[in-house]
C-alpha cells in the first residue's frame, strides 16, 4: 500500500487546475513564499530564544511587541549597505556564490510533503533527491572562499568543505536506514510507513535520529560545529569579504537550511504530517509544528554547547558517527528480516 501511494499520490493543486503551466507557477510561488517566510521566522526565533536563554533581551523596540520588526529593520539595513567586491576577486564567481549556497535548500522544499495532497512534487526517489541537493551547498562555500582573493576566506572555505564531506556520510547512512525500514525512497511513502508508530519511537531508529541531527548541525556549520566561520579564529570564514545583500543571502541560506533539514528530519523520524490521534489538527499544521520544534532544538543546542576543535570534529565523524551509522544499518536489516 505504501509503495502504491508513493507512486499515485497527486497534489491538490493538480486536482484544482488542469493547465500545466498554471500548476507549475502556483507551486513555484508557494515554495518560494514558504522559503522566504519560514527562515525569517526561524531567524527571529533564534534572536529571541538566545536572548532569553542567555539573559540578554536584545532589541525590543522595533515594531513594538518584543521587537518583532527587528528582522525587517535588519533586512532594510542590508539593502542599504554598499555592495563591495574586492579588487582582486573573481567578480562573476564571487557574485554567484550566495545563490549557489541558497538555491539547493529552496529546491529541497519542492519535495517536502505537508499532507498526502499538499506538496509540490512527489518523487519516487525523494530522499535521494534531498541528499543530492543538500550536498550542493558546499560548492557555494568553496566558490565564496576561493573567489574572494582572501587567505582567511580560503581557509574558512576549505574547513567547511572538509567538514561537510566528513558529515555527509553519516547523514546519508542514517537516511538509508530509514529507507530500509520504509521500503521506499518517496518522502510520502516514508511518512505513510510510520502510521501508528513514528520512527523515533523505534529504538533502532532513535540512534539514527541523533546521528542525523548531529550531521545536520555540521552540514549547516551551526554551533558547536561552526569552526569554518569561527569569528575568533578566522574572522567569518568564507564570507569575510561579503557585504550587503550578498551577505544576507548567506544568512538566508543558513536559516533556510535549518528549515529544510528540520523538515527532512520530521519526515524521516517524526512521522512527517502524521499527528497524534487524540489531537485532531490538520496535517499541514502538524508538519509545520514539527519543523518549528526541530528548529527550536537546533537553536537550543547553539546556546548550550561550546565550539569543538577541528581535529575533534573530524575524529568524531570518522571514528564515531560513521561506524555507528553502519552498525545501525546492520541492526535495521536484521530487524527488517526478522519481522517479515
């Protein structure tokens, strides 16, 4: 039944409209609208959550209530800032890098289902598509560091590349264990396979959740894995020479990455749009709530743990997470065969 649903599920937009181009435009606008709104909400959440956790309330005047318009003010500030490109920089690569870092996370949102009928695209190889797109962002970081003609930027870019390559493996292996459990690569199929029992409740998948969460933090270079942008060591990593809107796009890519990977984690481990039977809420509300809860967890971890050293980070991935994820795949395979 799961495989059948994964192949036959159709979007509500396709049911409402028959014109192919109109359907594409509506879906594109919906995905872009969500991507532009959700990361801003996460950015505001980070400002205020960190402020309260660290007893520093931060800006409270913009917009009145709790400084809700501060993020809007920051956006206006970025627009007004001068766009400076270093004289020795490769201008075309330098300007293209922010888009290359940001667009993969927009594309990931295309395949995220918010209900059995609310999605832009249902791919039979959805999780494979997500993993492939997520790995493209490292190219944007490398482009930014190399094109800046700044040794500090290049060091930051190389650190980021080494980190993302190291943590891409446990990320993919943890997702592979869920795919084995569900018997499908479709994100809707994976969600439907958790009917009545979310993967995070299964002991052999709980460890995969923590592996995926840690690898996601490293992929996003979020604390405590923010060595590539460690301001006390290498200024601001690959983004040192960026100003104005270009710098804002890198920040948007970071918050967009939090939303995208939180959505993927929600699908893989928290039942996606599946809710609890005793709380009758619409499926999109459940999905949005899970994305918000996981984004809050990412912010909470930033306020809790100190930054690791580069050698500790690499050792943790290659000697702990990767062997653990391989062991988890073995356990899932045994459980899958034993429960047939």
